[in-house]
C-alpha cells in the first residue's frame, strides 16, 4: 500500500535501542537520494568527523521500488572516510526489494557496537549478534556464515564488509548479496568504524499491488521497452565490458596508469574476449529482467591432490579497466583472479586498481622503493598485484596504510602527485577529454555516474564551456530524479520524466506527477548544501598533470579549455549549494 509519509527504522548500536519514526516530505524529495539527504540533515553531524560514532549510515529506497522492473537500487548515504564529507553510493542485488518487503523506506544506523556485530532487521524484528569471532573473515566467507545465521527466503539481503572495512581503508566497499557493491567512497569503512560486520534485511511482509487495469498495462509496456528494444540489449549481451574496444579505438582507454590512452593489447581483455574465454552466466538484481551482471570463472589447480577448483567472479567494464588495462594485465583469467582477491578483501575495485597502477609507476620511477611496496610491482604481473591488494587491505607498513587512505594522500607524502590518476577519487575508466575530467574531479560523488561528461566529450569536438556546463548540471539533475526513485541508471533511456509520471500515477502517487524537474532541482541543491556545509571547496580541486599530458581522438588535451571548465563548474556548484535564505 502506498503512503505519503516515510517509514524509517533507526537502530542505535551504542544503546541497542531501535525506534520506528515517520517523516513527511514525499512530495518534496520523492525518496531515495532525496530522502537520504533529508535524513542526513536531521541525523548527520555537520561539525564532527566521519568516524564520530553518532554519524549515521543511511540506506533508503524509492516510491517505485518493487513496483516496476529495474527500480532495484538502494542508496547508502554517509560521511565519507575518503574526504570527510557527505556522499552517496548505490547498490542493487536484493537490498531494495528486501527493504520494501520489510516495510521500510529507510534504515538508519547510528552509534557504535562494543564488539564486532551483525544486525538483522525485518518489519517486526531487530536482532544483533556478537560476531567478534568473524574479525578478519573475508567478505565471501562472511556471506556464507550470515546466510546460515539468518535463514530466509529470496527476499533476504545480506550486506557485509571484509577485512578492508574493519581496518578502515578509505575505499572499502560493502558487498551486497552476490556480485553487487556499495563500491565507492568508503561505505565499508563507515560500517567498520561502527564495529558493524554485516546487515541482514529480511523482507518478511507482503505488499499489495494496485488494483485496476492501468498498472498491469503500464508494467507490461515498461517490461517490453526494457527487454525487446535495442536500448538495453548491450547490457545483457557482452555487458559494459563491450566498451573496451570502442574506447581503445577512440584513444580514450586509460592504460598503464594512463601513460597511454590506447594499446594494441586492449583486445586481449575486451568484452568479446571475456565472453569467449571466461563467461559462465549472467545474473541480475532482484526485479530486473535485463541481467547485466556477467560472471566469469577462474580455474585453480591444487598442488596437493591435482584437483581443480572453479571460482565465479563478476566482471564489467570498470574493473577490467582498473585491474586490467591500468596494470597492463592482459590475460582475462589473471584479471579475474585479481578481482577475486579484491572481492574477498572488500575493497572498491576501481580505487584499488588505480592505486596499484600509481604505485607501480612510482616504483619504476624510483619515487618509492621495494621497502615500501614489499613486493616488486611490475606491469602485467598479476601475482604481485594480488599480494598488493592484501597489503592495502591489511597494511604491513606505513606506505600501505597511507595508500589505503587514497592515492593522492599517499603521493602527497612520498611524491608522484603529477601521475596520480585521481579525479576527486581514483578515476573511472574514461580518458575521453576535458569535460569528463572536470565532471568527475568536481562532481558530487566523483564518479562517471554523476553526469555524462564522457558522452559530451565523445560527441563534441568544438569547445563550448557554457554548453558543456549547462549539460553537466541538467544531466546530473535528470540522474538525480532516477536516484530518488531509485532506478538503475542503465534504464534512464526508458524512464524519462513522462514515463515516470505515468508510473507514479499508476501506483497511486498521482499527486507527484509533473514535479520531476522541480524535485530534481531541490534534491540537487540539498546534496550540494550538505557537501559544501562540510567544507568542500570545488575551487580547490586540482587535476593532476598526467591529465594534461594525454592525447585523445581530438588530439592533445587543451589545458586552457580544461581550466575554463574547472573554474566555471566550481562556480556553478557553489551557486547550487548556497545556503537557504533563512540559514544566512
Ligand atoms: S541492469 Fe544490471 S545493475 Fe541494473 S538492475 Fe539490472 S542487473 Fe542490476
């Protein structure tokens, strides 16, 4: 049954008390990203650091979760250990549907448990278990233990951290169910600092679907759009890994710590090659008929008994770029083996790959020595990279401790800032040009998902500062509306504003129709206000020298254009995040 208010569970790990609260504001922020922002305004502590026990970790879903295909994501909002400011991360799996079936629009965790703890919540159940014995368990092992500890049906989601989150690496992730993650900006550490090893969400209630013909008819229409048109075909086929070859041809594929933007070896780790050599099956988030998750296999032989073990490892474009091309590892199986270790340790694979690429170049240039890296990091040598991943997660020395806090922080101490491939955080895999570099470096979440700067670069040879900045702001606002719903961003070509109005109307939220643009703008400002209120100054963001040294399909990068975009975008962000008048 739809409702205008939000039903929110607040779990306090310090006091072991749980409350259910209700909040209004559906017509102002929809849910998802907007709801998380509103709740952070209420529960977040602007004047205390990310590791204060009272800082909240917030999980929220949207008004269409469970009603339509691909409305399958959950947002996790927290003060990031990476930059000590407000941030968000998104994941699918079964998390969103489980929250819907648990009758919760949001779950807030505050406080800190005395010992390592697993939390289980349902619509009528809250339980904490002491799991101190699981300290150091990898994320896969933890998942297996949790499934036995909290048995449940398909409407059960298990979110947990690996050793990296326990050890407070700034880019530790939260592993969600199988092959999904709240990947970027350190959500795993936001849990780890609370001594929270895992959260199990039990979707233990039903929910009623709308009566009448309008809803099933619209559902069928949306389902067909998502499954029978070309729009989504690439995500199921080769998946996002299909981007390797076209980006390589465009000289936009970061390679070898972005010393190059293309390589004759790229085809060895292309989507086509991964499909031929390793693909075992596709998987999907709950409620998704597309199934973009590609699962490859790695075969290992035991020395002792000559038996083989097959491991299943998820892959897509970003991990192939970061742990393949950036490290010049050009064997599909070797890339999967590195990703398998990252998965177990509970690290963000993009940040980890890019951090190791910087360390390899720093070692090669003599900026650091093997005394720091412990292993001889060498381009293409997967074995040493697998060991380095464990060192980032469980640091044996000060160097790895600092590398686990971020590549640029490490480079500021040891040297080598010029070639740190960092755009707010370790970069995403698009060396497309000036607009993307500025959009990721300054953007709200520092991801390629904030706005389509990479797409602008690929379509526009002309230099149009105002046009590009208008595009970044408008495109981000459109994505924010999807992030309030919360739909998978891959479906944004289908879920346009008009269709979203219809979808809301068909389930009983007709009063929200026609408000998408207004709500998008409101939430865009809210998120920036929170971030700027914690000290973010986009004017201070630097773009490392490496980005000015590359050549793309348009030729050498233009530093004047880059600078005009950087200062222009910073000013626009400051304007968007200006305090509300009654706060001044
Ligand atoms: S397209 Fe992929 S990421 Fe998106 S909902 Fe479906 S399986 Fe999940």
